[in-house]
C-alpha cells in the first residue's frame, strides 16, 4: 500500500483533511498525518518510508530529501514553491509540484482588504480616501493577478499590468491596459500589486529606482515574497516620501524600524494570510491529493516545477 505524508506545521482545516483522506482512501493509499510539529527531526522520521508528501509552508530541504528513502513526489499546496529544494529533488528523481490557481482569489481579496484598511486609516474614525478612479498596476499577470484585475474593475479603478511572459493581447482581452515596461507601470499607478516569484532574477528587484517612480500617494502591496523587496531601498523611500505606504502579507526584516518611524503607513499581519481562507485551504489540499494520485497512477506531471 502506498503511503502519503501530509506534513503541515500550519495544518489544513479539518474539512480539508477529511477531503484529502477521502481522495487517498479511494485510491487505496494510507494517509500519514504530521501536524503542528516543532522539530524538524519529526519530519525527517515521518518522511522515511512514504511514497508522496503534501506540504504547505513547510521546508523540504536537502536533508529532508535525503531522509526520504521511497519518496517519488512532493507537492506544495499553494502557488509558491521556494520552500522546496528543487535541485535536491531532481537529483533523487523526485517530482516536485505546486497547485497553481487554488489560492488565487483568497490572495487577491487580501490585497484589497489591506488597501481598504490602509486608505480608511485603519478605521480610526477619520476621513480616508476611496479606491474608485485610482490606478492599480499588477506586477505579474498570472492567476492571482487576473483575480486582482477583476476585483479592481469592480471598484472602478484603472487597471494596468506588466508581465514579460504574457502577451500584450492576452492582458488586454481582459480589459486591462498592458504596460510596455515595468518602469511605465510604476510611473502610472498609485497602487502596485506585486505577484512576482522569488528567484535569482527577482530577488531585491523591487528597488529604489522603481519605487521612486510611484506617483503621489504611491502604495506597494506585496502578497508575493519578501525576498523580492530590497529593504534598504524600502527604508530609503519611507524616509524620503511621507506619502509612501507599504502593505505586505510578508513581515520584512526591517519591521521594527518601520513600526517605530512610520506609523499608519504600513500593514504587516502576524502571519502570512494570503491563503488563509476555508475555500483556499480546501481547494489547495484537494488539488494536491488528486495530483499525487494522478502522478502515481497515470504518471501525470502537469504541474511539475523541477523539469
């Protein structure tokens, strides 16, 4: 009997766990649960004899891969997969996948929740501003970006997008204006919704040169990865421009300095909240389970990320 490990330091919702177990029961697999663990040694032991693994924000390091004697597939239940050592997986012929699109609406809604809270001054009773007739730039027009565009149009915003990997016609067919360069996007838009992955090309790419292009009231909304932000540049912009705001689902390393010097101009949740909805939780968990079955039974590698 094949064994599948669900290793989640931050557990799935109970209804998602039930659904995952049902998928594996129907496939004739045994489900092994490891939840709320605090010691990596527990993960190393649990992964020893399993054929597949589902994770959330858990780290699949080279050490974890080495401990996994029978592992054939690992799936990150979510879009980002920088918490998986892809090279280590490839070296042992382990397929790594993500579940793109399953958390997209939840992340997009969070971006707007943060924008509304910020523009209404934290609901402190003072007069704020509206989103209608403001401009929003979507930096990377993937699954999340498309949901952001749909919501933004509902608010009556002018919507722009830049993505070098998406054709201009594909962006514009959604009623979104395609920027020719990333610099153009930042110059035109009061809000920038950031959705780029963290990789060698994008890390620290959101720098002073880009941020300084933002118009008055410029606000950067980051529901992507904190590594893409150059924090030295972030602090410089905060200091130079009293109109700049930073709303992030990722707590920056310079959090304490921003909190001390720039009250009311930032939002940092205590934990990453982008995928923290019941719907996203269920969708991503079930998608991961079905992808494991599809791979082990039929060799389906549709969402493989370490090709």
